[in-house]
C-alpha cells in the first residue's frame, strides 16, 4: 500500500455506520490513489457489516507493485485476512464482513469476492459506465453474477453514490496517461 | 511457496519443450502439494511458450498463507511477474508466455489470466469433473469463457493429460480432510 494510505487509514473513524459513509471512504481512497500517482482509480474497503468497524482498505497497485492481480478488492481482502489471521472472513465466530468498492468488481475480483468469506458486497454501480468512461476492460461476468453471489450467502447492494463514482472516473480519465488492460497485450 | 518447492524448481530442466511435459511438471507439483499437506491439489506453471523455459511454478496456498486469493494460478502469475519485473507478461520485448494449469481456472483465476499478459493457456480439462470429483466450487464462468480469452489474444489448449489430472483429483479426494469453498461460509 502507498505511504499516504497509512495516515489516511489511521484517520478513519472507529465505526462507519452507513453504507454511504463507507462508500465515501472508498471514493476518497480511490481519488487519492490516482491523484497521488500510486495506482488506478479504484479502492475497496472491508468493514464489519453490522458495526461499521473498518478492517482494511485496499487500493489498486498493479503498476506500482508489478503485479497484475493487485486490484483494490484483492488488496483489501488480503489485508483483512492478514489482520484477522484467517483465509475465510465468513468463518464461524467472526462477525459478518462487507466489501465496499467503487464499481462492480472485474472478472478476477468477482471470483475473489466469492472465495473471501464476505457476506455483503456494496458497489457504487454495476453498469457499462466504468468501461465507457475509462476504457478499462472489466472482463466477462455471468449475466447471473448477482444471483450467483446471493446463492452463496453474499448480499449485493448496488447504486451507492453512483453519480459520485462516475464523476471520479471522469476526473481520472481527464488526467490519465495510460489505461492498461488485457487488450494492451493483444497481438495484431 | 512451501519449502519442498524450492528444491523441485531447482531440479527442473532448462527447457521443457512439449505442453505434455509442462503439464506433467504441473501435475507433479499439484500432487506434492497435497501429499506434503501444504495446500490443495492445484499447481500452475508459467513457461516461455516457444522455448519452453520455465519461469515460475505456483501451488495452492490458501490455508497455509491465510489468503483466499492464493490459488495456484495467482501464485504462478505473481511469481513470474516478480521474476521478470513487470505486471504484463505480454509486454513489448518479452517472449510470449504460457500458463499451464491442471484444470480450467476458477472464476477468480480466469480473470487473473485475462490481466496477466500470458498469450496461451493450457489446461488438463475444462469440464465438470473437477467439481464432481473434489467438491470444490469453481464459481460461474461465461459460457464464452474460451472465446473471451482468444478475443484478447490468449490461445486455449484443452485436454492435455486429462485422465492423469482426474486421477490426481481422485487421489486427493481419497485423503482430503476438508474441502473449503464459498459454500462453507453460507448462512443457514
């Protein structure tokens, strides 16, 4: 995680009760990440679903870490699992955990959510706007992506601060030097 | 990566020309991983596609590392990217890279393949046998999963040592103490 993030995490409230307030934290980290030139415009937070206690915040670190899997969701999930010393955030004895992220996860992070143990996924939006605004390839998802989550005990809460999230992607696009995705490696 | 893996990697040939020989390496690591009680029955290797030079081998480390994203494919991709100091294994100037894995990647690892920069994916098989034999939930994939890869410049080679892979899953199942997946965290 970038240096600025430690101070930001230390400054978080002990409890962040509403999903809107949690998404506001996520959007703040996403904005700081690209404004600080430390990664793409994506952040994700793991919170205790009922108490609102923040467990971990992750930001996109693909280029900085030289690792294509270092998306915000994978970072947040891994940091939370390290903090709680478990690979299953839904393990018996733990409070329910919620992942908040500033758009529907990409194909990889969608799968990472499935295996993380979180019981709740909060997204700012899930439509084509992210790809349309930024040009990031998000990869294919099953049309039943939300049903597949709920069938595994993971609720989906969509449309939290949707316009603010789109505004952030537009602000990123206005200053972005490059958008990396699978097609960059496409032959021909 | 587990301790035994370092010696195994050091013992690999400098060039492993055929996809069958590469899959045999993958199956050996997958078997050693569960027989050594260091993780699930999955391994993945990154090779230079044309020369057969092995770049990195990863094995499943979910329980050992306390990280639900530590699947074999993510491990192999991340180790190869670290070795080559790039988040894009398909970057200009690099030889084409191939990922070999002992079944079709799960929903998460499928996405990880998309963003890794590999130009080729070799799998032992892609049918329901893995889930049927082991009980692992692999998550939903688009029915166009292979087309979506080829459209992004990633060839798919299916059915390499398929029966050997199924035999390995049966051997795992015969000794497995627990199968962890999303449903373990399912309420009710």
